[in-house]
C-alpha cells in the first residue's frame, strides 16, 4: 500500500464501482474515487466494534493533501479520547441557530412558564425581532460566549439595531436603543438560553454571569402647579372639541387612580364597583387587583356613565334597574366597538397646550417663563408616578402606596422612597417641637 502523494491521487482513475486508496502514514486515511470521477478524502475507523467512514472533504487545490492528512491525524487522536467525528458531524448539522432557539422558546416556553402573561410573550417576540435576530440570529447558539452576549448588549445600547420604518399610511415603527432597552433585551435573551439548557437543547447559558447595564431610572413627578395647568389644558381642548372628552377623562382617571395606561383604556363598566368605591380589574401586569376610587374619580365615572347610558350604583346614585350600556368600555373608541386607543398621540397635544398655559400663568404672576420645567418630557406613565408622589407627600407609607398601585414586590415601590423625606422631616419637626415645649427648651 503506497503512501498517498499528490501525483498518485491525480493519477487515480474512476472504475465501475467506488474505490478507496489508503495512506500508509495515517491509519484509516485515504482517498475515495467514485465512478463519476469525484475524489474525496475519507477516514475509516471503528467505534464499539462498528466500522464507520467519515468524509473529510473533496480533493481540490483549496484542500491540499497535507492539510487533509493532518486533519485525519487529529481525528485519530480524538478517537482515543472518545470523540467520534461522525457524532460531531451530526451535531454540527443539527446545531440550533439563535433564531431557531428563539422559535422553540416562543412556541414551547409558555408551557414551562404558565403564569407568564401573553402580553409579556408578545413583548419578548417583538424584542427578539427588533434586536436579537438582526445581530445574533444566524449564529449557532452553542458557540456563543459570555463575551459575545456582553458585546451584544453594548451594540444594542449604542443603537446598532435602532431603525425607523414606515409600516403603512400614517404609521411608523420606531425601534430605539439605549441602556434600558439593552439591559431588558439581554435579560430576555438570557431567559431564552436558559430554556435551551432546561430542555436539553444547549449545554450552557452564555448569558449567565453577564452583568446587565444599569437601567437609567427616569423619574418625573408633577407638581400641584403642573397638574393644575394640565387640567386647564384638558378643559380647553374639551371645550373646543367635545369629542375629546374621552381623551380628557382618560388622562384624569390616570392621575386620579394611579393605574397603568392599559388598565384605564381597557376599563369596562362591569369592573366598576360603585357600591364599594373601587375598580375590580380581573387582570393587570401583576394579576387581578382591586383599585380604590376617590370620590372625585367616582364623580367622573358617574358623569361618563350618564353620558354613555351605563348605570353604576354608587357612581350615579340611581337605584333603578341597570340599563345596558352603549359600549362595555368606560372610554369607548370614537369609531367602532372597541376602546379608545388614540391617547399617546393626543397626549403630545395636551402637553404642548399645558406648556403654553404654564408660561402664560408665569408671566401673569411676574415670573420668568423660561425658568419653568417643560411638560413636553412628561410621559403618560409619569401620571402614575405623580399619584404616588402626592400620596407620599401627604404622609402615606411606601407599603400603602404599593398596595394602591398594585405592586407585588416592595422593592418596586422603593423608587419613591426618597419622596418620603419631606413628610418625615415635618413629622420630626412636629415631634421635636412638642418635646421641646415639654422640656421648656
């Protein structure tokens, strides 16, 4: 049996059947010649008493004999350590890409996480499509390292996945980056990798141990003066166009209840318990919850109830038989049978109007309008924050505020902890004054 050389391989001619010529340098290494004339490097070996043939690649100038022989020698050495090249080949062929892993996670994950809300799964799907698939989708999930995930996080933070796409008439899809988005996306990706580990699709979670970027906590609390001008802006807009009453009441309910936007916009009359002055929400971000209603909120609901034809016992004080409401929603859509959805767009106009009013009021009072904080950066969610800030300023404990807001975990409410400084100082002053008087200090 000759030692394979390039000249010998070039001289091999095809026969009627497949034939192999073996090398004397590396046991099991040879060249296979098919009847078609195609020549490939192969390695013949035994595992568990069974003979196997592994194809190394085609004979070509790009894959010289010396390289093929060295590769075969490496595999022979690996066989001694229990590494079967055929098994590795199957694993390579069936290895999941990150996109394929995400597909499995979105399809099968809900079975393993039955308490995770559908809205959260939809958010995950959007995050994967916007950030993960563009940057990592084609990579093999098993090949990723913690460094890859850390770099991915920084790429998202720096805006590499940001885009602004027109999706239809007067509709756009804006994807942003930033530290908060990057941190959240990396955390969601880590959950998908852990799913791969838990289901046997991966042997390790490359996101484990990767430090998440600190999310920039954006705090914006309205002052009483700012709430007043917002109220004035709502009244003006409503007077100019009565159809905007639904929008105006949506904003009022947000700040009067401390509820989330989705909880107010989807609010149904069936969930309004006027007898016990509360909203009984069957579902929310933290599950079913009861929201206590102030008298002001009840009066607002009473007005809306009469305007829509709905009756709520305490809300409008009518003891007669309830009438079927025209819409099941407290804030019905301007068109169709659904609930009102145009609040985010309208909110921009409300803030702009409130800014104008605030500057006018400041000028009337002899103040410099340029020293005012603009209301244009106030988000709808900041109305919820403001509800909490007013409650704490009035002496409410963090525990009670968390209960009203529906927080399941105390640390969620701790964002408002610094707001309790002023009430505590006033309490200390009052107590100190009494003690000083008693001691005649």
